[in-house]
């Protein structure tokens, strides 16, 4: 057979077969909202992890591609999309019928059979099974687990972190790679890295707020179950969209590429146009007057300096028998925190072991995390400090330092008649 028609046949079947199977499953039973969310997350994970996998496979000689047209970085785009469907969106629908272990084994088996059949487009090296194993571990299994957790509503924090990472790669890393953008100088690269860390902080804090307070994620098909008006949302209505606009405004001068300015306009237009109309309508239907009150008090793009006064109220419990804690409580009180009440730790119904932040009818944080939450009640500058302080790794290091300087755990009251109580849930959140 002539190699050109053979290659066209391989690429056509490779793309349209997964598309056809996905369409059949959707027509057989329309996907529910959580299924759509699972398809999106799993598909994007598979797509964004298959790119570096294939680039390394080309470098290591696991396999190579022989194709003309529609090739990016040496990878046929159609086969890349087909692979992302086969290992991402399609399995999210097949979870209706098969459990995760069986589905994983089935997909690996299909891929092992299909790879040799993809010649002459895909030419396998002697160690191609090693690449198959790496792809299963890094691409397929995480995509399947994300789809399963999303379908079942489990592990909201893991889903949130995965979505945050995928969003950064999709919105920042991928455009830089596609455009071939490079910093104008080492100084520009250093300054851009610091600026990006700052502008991405509110967006990441907003995503975490969705998970911690609302029990949902930034994905519109997997939203919070409650109206979230705390954290960054006490300052601006669209912290994630504002982050994307600011991100492109940083990349444009750092790389000298005008396409990032166009990206700024597109991101702002989408947020101010379709997103405001669509998401605003959904929020109005879901939360009614509460959404209207919030909308009238918090701007969409320009942040407030002080948090919204009607944000959820909270209490900060401070140990009165700890000089360091009293000093911290006095420092906070002197700055007139908004919607935050400072109370002695001994007044709490449970024995508290660290500085404790308690939202009204909501979750609880302790230690450095409690301080980070309290800083959100002062003003935007201190809120940014709190969001940075509460990042994993930063928070744990800060807690170790605080413990070393005398702020370690101690009971807020002693001499109880009952047995020593177990540490409350506060000690399990945000240590």
C-alpha cells in the first residue's frame, strides 16, 4: 500500500474512532453536570501531560512520528487529540459502565494493541513499552482518578489543586510555548517571575476558598454549593478572571510579544461579557437576594481596599495566658478588622491548643493558618500576605518557626473534671 494513503487512513481512524465513541455515549445518555466536569478535567489532564510525554519519547527513542501536515513540536496534532480523548474524556463516560481498575487495564491493553497498528505514522523503538508504562502512570491513571473523584464529588481539595495547575499550564505555559516567547533579558525574567507570583496569588486563594468554604471547584460544571464571599471574594467579584488578565499584562512587557496584549483583551472581554452574563444569571437563580447584595457591594474588576463589611463573620480565639498571643491579638484589634471578633480562647466550648479562627457555622483553622485567615479582615495588602503565608510549605515552615519561638501548642484551659479531650477538628485543618 502506498505510504501516503496508509498514513492518512491511520490518522483519520485514530481521530474519528474516539470521537465517534464519545458521541455515541453522549447520545445514549446525556452527560450529567458532574460527568461533563469529569470529561473536561480528565481530557485536559490527558492532553497537557501527553505533550511532554511524547516530547520525551521522541528524545529517548521510545517512538517517533512520520507525518506531514498538522504537526506541532514533531507530534501529529490529530493523534494527540485522539489520545487525549481515549485516555481522558472517553473514560470519564465509560466510568458509567466499568470500575476504575478494569477500565485502566482495558485502556492500556487497547493502547498496546493500537500502537503497533499505527505504522507508518508511529514507528516504535525497542523500549516503547517503557513509554507506555510511563504514559499510564503519568497520564492515564491520574486522568481516570480525577474523573472518578469529580463524578462522585470526592477529594475536593485534590481536584481544586489539579484544576489550578492545569489552568496555569493552559493559560500561561502553553501560550508561551506556542508563541515561542522568551524574556527580553535575565532581569526581565526575574522581575516577571516575582510579578507572576504576586498576580497569581489571588486567583489561587480564590480557588482554595471555593474548595474550603464552598465545597466546590473553579470549574463551572463543578461549582461550590454555597455563595462564597470570603477570602479574595470579599475584595473583588472576579479574582480568577482578574488574575488571568493581570498575568497577560505581566507577560507582554516581559517577553515583548504583543500577542499577550491581545490575550488580555480577549480575557477581559470574555469575563466582562459572556462570563458575566452566564455566570451572573446562574448565581442570581441559585442565590437570589444574597447574590444581589454581594454584587452591589463588591466590584467585578477593581478590588476594594478594605473587605466587604457583609462578608461572613468570624471569631479569632486568642489565649489570654500567652503573652505572644495577647500581643498579636492587640495588634489585630488596633487595626479594626472587618467582620472579625476577637475572643479569649478559654471561652470556647472546646479545649483549643493554638490560635483558632472559626467562621460562623463554617470551617475552622488553627495556628499560622488562623493568623492568615485573620489578616484577610484588615485590608488588601495584609490579605495578600495572609494568602502567601497560608500556602503549603510556607505555612508549615512558618508554623515550625512559630513553635520554635514559643508559640507551640498548649491547652487553653486546664483542670477539666473529665478526661483530657482529644484535639478538636481545628487541629486537623490548616496546621
